[in-house]
C-alpha cells in the first residue's frame, strides 16, 4: 500500500541522504557541531552522524543509515499526510476490501495468516496505518514521542552491539530463575551437550514411571516453565510425576561437529539412560517438542532396531513433524542452496547464530513480530510492555552448523526421515514404521511453523497405538495452555474410534472440548505410569548429586 511504499522510500531516502553527506565540504573545522557529529572520512570527506547526540560512535554505515532513514521517514510522513486529500484513507480501505482474499496469495497458496519475505513490503506499514498515527502522536506530544523512539532505537542498537535487535518486550521485567523458570529442582547431570534437571516432588507419592522432557535446542526449555500459572513442568509435577527436563547447551565451537547422531545418541538416548539410572525405573515416558520430537522419532527407531525399545514406555510429541512434504511457510525460506548458506554462516565458528533463526521465525509473522514493534517502539516511542512469552521469544540459542545442515538438507529439502533407510543414526538405517511405542500426538490448529496437516502425518509413520489431539491456537499457545486459563479448545476422537487416514476426516469425526488439553493427556498417561511410589528427592540418588539449583547454568547464557 501507499504507507508501505512510503516506508520503503523513506529507508532508501535515508541511504541517499547519507550518501550525499559523504560529499559535504570540510565543515568539520567550523567547531560548532558536537564531538563526533561530523565524521572525517578519506580525503577529507565528512559525514553527518546524528547518532553521536546519543553517545553512539563508530557504528557501521548500515546502522548509521538507519538514523537518517528515521529522520527522512518523519519528514516523508508529514509531507504525505499534508498532501493526502480528505477521504483518501477511507478510499484506500475500500480498495483493500474490494481486492479481498486475492491480495494475499503466494506461490499458489491462500494466505493462512503467515507471510514470507516476498510479502513483507506490503506489511511494513501495518494494517492500522501506523506511521500516520505515529505522526499524530508526535504532534500530540510536541515531538517527545520521536525523541523516546530514537532512545528506544539507540537502546536496541546498544543491546545488539551495533546490530539492530528489535525489542519485543521489556527486557528488564524478567529474569530466568527469578520470576520465570522457577519450578524448584536441581541439576543432577551436566556435560558439554546438556544439563539434566530433576524437579522437586509436589506430592507424597509419585508414579513409578518418570517423565523426561526434550525441549527443542533451537529455543530454551523455559517456554514450558514460564510463570507458575503457565508452567507445564510445574503442573506435571503436581500430577504426581517425577519430572526430568533436558536443558541444552548453546551451540559453540566446541559443538561444531554435533549433528543428528549427536542429539539422538549423546543427547536423547543418554538422557533416557540417566533417568532410568537415577530413578531405578525400567522405562520412562518421554516428550519431544518441535525439532526435539522430530529427532526423538529417529531415536525411537534406533532403539527399536538395537533392542532398547523397552526403555521408553510412551512418547508424546508436541508440534513435531516427520514428513516434511506439507511443512508450511518455512519451506518458502528453504531451497537447494540453503544448507550451503548455513555452512557459510557457520564457517569459522561452527554454529549458526541464533539471531538468524529468530529473525527467520519472526519473518513468518512480520507484521505481528517485527513491523508492529518498529512502529510502536521507534515511531510512536511507546514503552516496552512486559510479556513473558515474547521475552522468551527474544532469548535465542546458537545451533551447531552441522546439525542445521543435516536437518534442513535432510528433512526440509529431501524429506529423508520418513523414507525407510533415508537417514542413519549411529550407522543404523532408520525406519519409523518399526516404532511400536504408544504415542500421544499433539498438533496446533493454527500452527504456522509445524502445520497441523504435517504433524498429523506422524500418526501414519509409526505402527504402535496412538492418540491424536488437535489443540486450538498455534505453535506455542497450543501447547502452553494450562487448565486455569480456561482458553481455547481441543479435539479428540470418540473412545474406540480409529485414527482416520486424513486430518480432514479427523476433523469431521472429532469431538470438541473447551479449555486445556492437558487433562486429556494425563488421563491417557496415568494408566500407563505404574503404581505409586515414595516421592523421589532430587540429588539423593547415587551418582546424581545436586550440581546446582534449577534452572541451571545453560539456560541463563544469552546471546541477545
């Protein structure tokens, strides 16, 4: 739209003005400009650097140009608003309504509320004409909102070490281990790949079969332990389960050789063995969230092939994919050269910077997770709002480059996991159809990262008993939906009904229940969890002394 084109023009204009200032005469000798405001370049060429007013010097030229871009944008919005005839906004809205659904179709797919890079320019302005409202705010506050916006921009640049990292929430409002990630427990094992956390019991008796949770290593585990009211981990403990969680180490040069084998064998399989040793149980329940669920499926197939399947009593999958044919909007970011690009981005350090991954996921929702905050934080100068989920979303993790190449190249690009023998773990060909472990498969109705139609295919990959559950909402809220919230809904098949061949058939036969699906899961799990035993105290088992209190060290290492 006109606003989006105006924003892009302002950005280009900022670069143009900056380029022009490079040819300014040597007015640096005048002495009337603040220190650092005029920068001397080669051959006496000078450039105006307004960021010096905020105490920032030595920024790269791209970041410096952002300041000019903002100044030009403000001027441009003033000119556009003054020149816009009465009724123009209403006419533009009418035009959008006339265009209707055809305006948001990409690569032959109807819009599902998500976007990719090819649609972003149209989304920059936001649906509420944000820049125009920012102008009104500037007039209302006599320019103070613009000053606060520039201060917010400077703060984000300083936080990113010169790179622009747009804040989604008040970074000072939360602290892991203080007001999020606070479920009591201890770290009972630590190695270079992960920490194993065992949580304190909340009941006098616990089920004999423990629960081991594998969060994705492209995010941090405390998404399952936000506030006490939202914590799945705390809730599971309150249900009488002995709960263990793997907290993954950040990708680093030390983990540069970590690939699929590493996370399956040295990560998941080793953690399973440790839990059995620490509890004395013969088997454990496991949960795999997102990519951890994808690799868990391969780990289970490996265990089946090597005679170790009895170690896992049941497997639960949160938003996990094994067949990537319908993997959704992320496929728009992946093509043939993508694994090579990952290799280039990882070269010299052995890991992919988590900020690249965070930006990719945010690009799936550019209006909601990027431009909305640019308008509110920078143009309108609004204060950051404390939001625990967005704080977690802004706490990315580095991922070993080798794993990302194998995962993207093998799963997304070539869809090898679902093909018998398509991949090997520890030299063993993986065939998911051999897995007979009872499975609870969760999918989010509105999930834009792991679409429900893709997650449903996991029910066709295994040969054991299974229960498929479709949750309301998406990739995060569809999982983190505690009963106390009384939000959303979920769908399951009537008792005794076999899982149909397609998601569409499931929808037709399933029964809707309002609220959280967590009670449905524990009703499925409890009968398979053995007798009740005396509650297990973390740190008391031989060889599993307490190393430090939960949430441990690894989760507190930040890169942004």
